[in-house]
C-alpha cells in the first residue's frame, strides 16, 4: 500500500516536470469538450497505455522498444491530424470523414455534435505512446523493480498507479483550462481563434516529440526541483540502504526473531560447495550475503565477509554468498566463477540468476546481510555498506547462543586495497550512473537512438554529474556498445574514485583505452586498472577502477577513449 501511495504521488508530481510539456497541448485540445465523455476517457487511455508500454519496456527487451517506436510514429501522425482539424474546420471535415464512418471522430465538425468516448480513448492511447516522463527517483524505483522482478500484476499496477497520479494532475489542469476556454468563447469570434491556437500548440507538441526534445533537452532541465521532493518521499517510505539495519539489542538482550530462512532450492548452481539446503544448515549459524560482482558497494564489503568466514568457520559459522545479478553478463556462470576466483572468495556461493532466493528473502538491496541462528531463524539484517562491527558482534552473539566457546577476540581488519578499499565518505560524490537508456540520467549528448547506431558528440562543457558520448555508439537498455574505434565517454564527476563497468565485444578481443583528467594524463591519480599515462585494457566483463585521486575528492572532467571498437559500457560508480 505504501508503494502504491508513493507511485501515485510520484505521478502527481509529474505536472511539475518539464517532460510533461509536450503532451499538454494534446490534453488542452479537449478543454472545450465535456470532461466525462472526452477528457476523462482520454486520460484513462493515456494512463493505461503508458502502464502497458512501460511494463513491456522494462521486462520485454529490445522487441518491445522497437514495437513502441512504430506505435509512437503512428501516434504522431494521428495527433498531427488532430492539430490540423483544430486549425481549419474545412480540413477537419475532410480529414474526419473516414473516422466518422467508423464512429471514431478526431474532432467535432459542428457545435453541439455528440462526443465519441472511444474517439477520446483513442487519442489517449496515442498520447500514452508518446508520453516519456522524466525518470525521477520514484519512476526509476518502479522501473527497476519491474525489470528485476519481471512482468507481473504488481509491476503493472504500480506503473498504472503512477500514470493515474499524472492523469489526476492533468485532469485538474484540464478543468481549469476548460473554464478559461469557456470564458474566452463567450467573446465574439474568440472561440475560433482559441481553437486555432490550440491547433498550433498541438502541432508544436508533435514537432517537439518527433525531434526528440521530450527525451533529450527536457529530461535535463528542472523547472521545479521535483526530484528532491520525490527523494524525500522515497526516504520516508524506504530509508537509504546504508541506514537500514536491524535495531541493535541492549547488552545481554536477545536478538529478535525476524522470520525463517527461506528455501535455497531456487539456486541455479553452486560454487565452492555442493548444494546447501535448510536441512543441511540446521545447527549452524549462517550468514547470507547478497552480492553481485560488478557492484562497488558489494566489492567493498566482500573483504569483511571473507574475513568473518576465515575467522569463525571453525567455530560454527557458515557463510553463503548469494550472487543475484544486476546486468545480463552477470548471469553467466563462467563469469561469476572467474570473479569468485579473482576476488579470492572461498566460501559457498549460490548462483541466483532467476532471483528465486532474492524474492524468497523479499530482498531489495546489494549488498544485504541476513544473520540466521542454529534453528533456521533470521535474527538480524544489514543493508548496504558499513556496520561491520555490529555485524561481527551479531555473529559472536549467535555463536555464543549456540554454545560455542573460546571464540577469537577483536574485530577483523581486512586491509582491502584497490576497488575493494573503503569509500572516501564524501557525501557530495557523484551518484551511480547507468549508460544504458533504461536507467540513464544526466546524458548531455542529446537524443538517444534506442538500439540503433548513431554518431554522438560531446558538448564543449559538461555540468557537474553530466556525461556524454562521442563517436559512433549503439545504446541498448543496459549498455552502450562502441561501433567504431576512437569513441569516448566523458563525465564531469566528484569523488576520490571513479569506476566503470566494462566488457569486451562479442568476439572477446581485448579493447585498449586511454583516460584523461581535465585533458591530461592522470599521473598519480590513476586507478588500479590504468597506469600513470592513463593506458589500460578491457579484457573481461567487470568493474574497472580508472581513477583514484591521490589528494581529496575534487571535481574533475574524466574522459575515456577506446582505441578499438566493440567495448560495452554499463555503469559508473564513485567512491
């Protein structure tokens, strides 16, 4: 229920978003019609269509995206015709003859004609195909959930609720616009001029969407700062991961029981161990750690999990790493096995490529730790990085409850290096940024050509947290693929560390690259995967540490140029 309320409020706030501007003319074009027979059916058609298209786009893959492109083209034609009918009654009469015959008129031909509800719904469907709301925090949360959990009634219901929230705001705007239209219509001859003005606005909206303004310029302009409001709403419903932890018990107080260990039978494979079940784990204290190998937060917590395993494995502790992938390449067992070996993970790892274990725990975070006692009961949890002392205290308390004595003292000190070292703690560091269009934000190279090769250019200057492509790239839902050598990605970032998840082309050949900071070789600020001159090579699908600033976390302009084609770029993270 809280998520439904959050989705609805997120939709209501879209009226403050610049991305709603291109569809406003289509809505106000119905301002002179009866709301129940025209405005309401149109808004319902718009909301339902958006919910359906968004669900398919989130879970259906490239075919859904291509199908919607054809739908958008058809919708543009329909709404362009609507604009022409508003400009001229003669054009309206000529254009609407076939639609009148089908009972689906685009416009009233004479004052007092009956209004076709189905015609209004049809226009709503066309508008829904064209509407591309800015992916603020709330919509991003809904789309990520849909992509992770797959097509379901819940995903579609949440997206429909979001769209209905937007429809509520538009309905209020439509009601106000209808009253203004009625007042102007009382003036002699004003009605026709207002109608023509609406026609011009509709055609302007069609032109804006056809040129990509709705998904290009407008997604990078904030007119009312609704993102901050949305983030506060999300934090009110679900706090940030780093702050989500089970309440620490008072000294001598038992840990609460939060639930039972779900089944592990959904694992698609196991590494470092045979199949483990709840029955086999009875009598053991168990730590279940959800992770994925390209997640920087997971990488920074792994040394602590491994250290706990080494310290307490002979005293009754079993550690299970549940690898639930974020990107498609992380579903490949060979890739996970290589990462486990490279990262020196020695405890059992369950491959959760179908998210069965993830859903069994109702988990929502990477990383996430669940502490389970010898009776198979969940006694504590921790989401995100940090809390390592509390985590070790919990392990010791559960082992003590189980009767284990003479436990090793002190707290683990892994001394991790490279990408696994602790973050800088800079609260102003740049946010995680995805390169694929499904979750991309702050893109500065204009309109994204979904799944098609396109020549991109980097603007002369980038604002803080903006990024851009240069060269010929094909941008997919999860990544961008370089089609010709010497393409680059630039990012104006703040942070001590800059990481980028990269992979070679489908042929597996290494891809050479060179990085710069503010146009110069990085020198002492190079990361573990580059040298002082900025040179490096992409050899596998993983997270690469490209920058580690030697002094502070100042704002810099980063550019990576790939000397060979074929590279896949997925996501930036910062430390």
